[in-house]
């Protein structure tokens, strides 16, 4: 399970964020981006000692400052269900789908010489026009 897919599923749900400096933020996730920067609404911030509290209507947290996230179990279950639905048509042993094709995309062509026999035989010399 990828962290970003988990965060995207957790939008509009409550979560707790602890920062590397020890502060915690409780709120509802509004949005996140590819760098795990997040926006929270209806936030309660707690100091690292736990003796001071602040209430904020919204806040922005930079992803590089996050130590960990606490997300409700039902969100994790939702992400697991989505993953099983995506993998339902694949055979895990062969890595191919039900039609016998590879389960992933890729390798639609080769790189290298595009025409003629150039590049097929390494001992063959290329003729130059004069």
C-alpha cells in the first residue's frame, strides 16, 4: 500500500499528525500533494510538552516535517479493498492477466537502428555514400 494512495483515500476524514519537533495536529484532511504536504481543517495543535493547545480553522503542514500520521482503521481497510479490486484480474504466479498478456505495460518497441540491417550484426560495417 502506497502512502499517497492512503492519504488520498483519507481526505475529509480525521487524522493526527506528529511533527519531527514533537508538536501534534488533530484535524480533518482537506488535501495532500505528491510531496505529502497536507492541508487540515478544524485543527487542534498541541505543543511538544502537551501543556499548550491552539485551535485553528485550517493549517498547512510541509511533508518533510512530518514524523508520522495516525489514520482511522476504516481508511486503511478501504485502501486494502481498492487494492484487491485492482488485482482481481491478475494471476500472481505468472504476472499475467486472464488473457495471457503481461499485467504491466511496457516495452512496446525497441530502441536502436530503425531501418535496414544496420545494428543487427555487430560485425557488419556500414557503407558510407561518397
